[in-house]
């Protein structure tokens, strides 16, 4: 018998007995609800297992990632520490007396140190203008005399305003060094003079940088303005000293 005729007969049979129809529909609905419930449980189970797997992977990977980050940070700190040590070592070779440049020192300390440095630059510059054999060294020396003479005058005005006395002569140790340099000549003098200019300007830069944080506004302004000039001198001295080697 064809399935369509069989289904039609069964439906006709059910319609003749309403009780059976109600029972059939109820069982059909319960079956559908049961299937739906099982499907939901199965879906939740699959999602839960998938989520647990993701969590487990995260728990496994997270410590590894943290270890890598800590290792990289340790390597970076080691590299920075090494670079800092090398930089400090290099500065010690060219700044043997920088411990005297204490940022906590007073105004008098700065004015005296600045005056001694300025007076030294002028005297050395005057000597170099006459003894240097290199034209570029002579021009550099002339610039030192001109710029530092003007700076010394401004420093004297600042000291007078603050009612402080600053040195006008060169300390004995520095004068002895100048006397020894006077015995040099030619390329030997040029190289010694330019090497000395590099080292002296490193110390002077540190001195004036410390003064830019002074509690006195006039000292801060003078230091900041002069610092730009000293930075220019240091660059010129470094380039010229390198070319003479």
C-alpha cells in the first residue's frame, strides 16, 4: 500500500477517536521537548569542553609568556647596566675632578669654578692663536678668546650684583700646566690643546648644567644662556680634535 494512502488512513482513524489523537499529539510534543532538551545539554557540553580546553591552554601558555617577559626585562636591565658602567668609566678618564662639581653646592662655589674655567680658556686661547700651526685651531682659539672674554665680563657683573668676589687670576696648578704647554710647538701643540679643550668643556658643561637648577633665578638664567655657547664649543672641539688624529 502506498505510504501516502497509509498515512491518510491512519489520520482518519485518529480523527475518529479524539482520545487517541490527543494522546498522539501529547506524546509527539513530549518527544520533541525531550529531543530539544538533549540537544541543549549536548550543545552546552560541547561549548563547556571547548572553553575548558581554551582555559587549560591559557594556563599553560601564561607562565611561559611571563617567563619570557621576565627574561627579556632582565636582559634589558643587564644591557643598560653595562652601558651605564662603560659610560661612567669613559667619563672618569676625562673628568678626574668632577666629584667637585656638586649640584648641592652654593652660589659662591659655582661663580668661582666658572671664573677659573673662563680665565683658563682665555689664556689658553691667546697662547694658541700664536703657537698653533693649524689654521682651524687658530680660528677656534680666537673664538675661545672672544666668547669667554664676554662671558667672563657677564660673570663679573653677576658676582657684583650678588656682592660676591670671584678670582681674576689663574690657580697655580693651572698656570704650571700653561707653562708646560708653552714648550710644545707645531702639530704636537695643536693636538694637546684640542684634546685639553674637549676635556675642559666636558667639565664646564657639567658645572653649568648643575647651575641651571640653582635656587637663584639670576644664576639659573646666566647658566642656561651660557650653556648653549659651551655646547657649541664642545662640538667644535670634538670635531676638530678628531680630525687632528
